[in-house]
């Protein structure tokens, strides 16, 4: 890296704009070049200055005035036009001064046209200056917008990194269970999250939430929803009370049309009974290791943030046998549609769970994702994807029997 620093500095120096005096000097030199060419033609041939000023020389003036717009400075175009106009007038004055006879007829007309050309050159410079001014404003606006887009992309990347860091970096250690979570946002930031909160006595609440929509706005909502949920679950003695408190907090913060689906499953070490609570989130699926069947459970109450609940909702108890799996996914899985607009659906989701339900949790999620992506046939991911697998470990006796 040290060896590259001189090259990097030279590259930075090459990108430094030229001083204004150099730009103006260059414009004067370029615009004076046709005048020099005109006098050179006269000195090396029998052509008169009148014809030279109206011929190729005037065309060269136009070329350099047009090229002056590339500097996107109105002053450069005006200086170029002024130099060209002065050159034409110098040739006209020289022609008049060196003429020994009275000029009449076509020669007089040529001089009049040459004088008029000087005026036209000056007007062309003014027009070029106005165009250069418009180009400069456009380029400045485009550069400003590009800078804002770059900054917005950086902000989104930072927000995405913060959001990902808020999700658990490793699974909870609950004796008797394997728990794995996975998330992939549709945009840089998403409206889904999963989390696990330690409640005491080794118990954990495994949570999944889905905010309506995806992007930066829902991502912000997931952050304070996660904070509210963690606080409520640690303060309240019952999960149902915590969910009710979370709903009250979100009622105060969510704008109209926004809501959050929320599901939690409480697991206790070495206990085959888990308690689920769902606020508008479903389906919740349970795969049975013994026969490969899948049970489906719907929501217990409405999503959070819509209206105040009249009372607490009692959780549902599920008994998980050895190897049974409790699956929580967000609707991004079963609402992903193919090219014909047909959604994957919960029926295919359950069939996929039957197919991969006995695999390790990480492979199970990968299998579900593969099924959905194959069905979608390359359509863009429309919504955030989140999946949490809660697997009851096989007991020693079951392992020995198998």
C-alpha cells in the first residue's frame, strides 16, 4: 500500500482542475489560431485578406467557438468570441491599410461582409456562452444528485448493517432444542426480524415479526418493535401480557395503514411443551418426526398496531415429540409468485416441510428456500424472507432405537 501512495497522489493531482488563467489563455490561443492561419495564407499565396476572412478562416473561428463550450464556462466562450472578432477586425484593418487603391464593387462587399462576420462571431460567442452556462448548471445539478444518491446508498447500507447486527448472531442454548433463524431482505433493509429473549429459569421466547411493506421505513419500525418486545417480555410475567403491552406501544407509534404481525414461541429447557402466541402471524407449522405429518395453526388475534385488545390472549400449548419441528415463516415464502402471478401458497409450503422436515434445521430452511425459488422461476423476490426452526432434539433412547 505504501508503494502505491505516490501513484495515488499523482492520480489525485491529475484530477485537479486547471487554474482559470490557463483555461482563458488556452481559449485566447485557440481563437487566435485562425487569424495566424489567415495571415500565413496571404503571405504564401496571392489570396487577399478579404477572401481569407470570409473563407476557411471564418469556419475555423466557428469551430473553436463551439469547442469553447466544452469548458462549460460562459466566460471562456465570450473570450473566445472576442478573440475571434478581434482577429477578423485585425484582418479587415490590415486589408484597408495595405490597399493602395479605392476599393469598389465586390471587394467592398467582401469587406462589409467581413465586418458583419465579426459581429456574427461575437453573437455566436454570446450564444455559446449561454449554452455553456446551461450545461454547467445541468452538470452541477447532475453531480449533486449523483452525490445525494451515493450518500443515500451509503445510508441504506449502514442501516442494513445495523439491522442485521440487531438480529441474533448465534442460536440460543436451550437444552433439548435446536433453534435456527434465517433472514433475507427484499431490499437493502427489510421489515422482518427474528429474535430470542431470555425470560428467566432458562426459558426463551423465540419471536418473529413482519412489518407491512419492506424498505427503510419498515426497517425502522422493526428496530423499535424489537426494543419494545424485549422490554415487555422481560418485564411482564406472562407472554400474553407482554404482547398486549407491545400492541399498546405500537398503537401510539404506527401511522395509519401500518401494522405488525408477531409470533412468539416459549421454550423451556428439556420440556416437550412449548407455548405459541400469534398476533396476525400465520400459518405456524408443526412437523411430526414420527409420521411426517404437518399441522397448521392460525393467528390467535389481529396484528399489532390496529386496535386495542379487550383482554389478554391465552397461548396455545404444543407437545413436541423427539425430532418434531416447529416452523415460523413470514409471508414472503408463500406469497412469492411465478411468472404467471400464481403464488407458492401455504399448501406447497406444507408439502415442502414434509419433504425436508427431517433434515437438520439449516438444511431444512435451505430446502424450503430452494423450493420457493424454483417455483418462482426467476421472478424478483417481492418481500422479505424470514424463517425460524425450533427442533426438539432426539432423546438418547430414540437415537439408540434408530
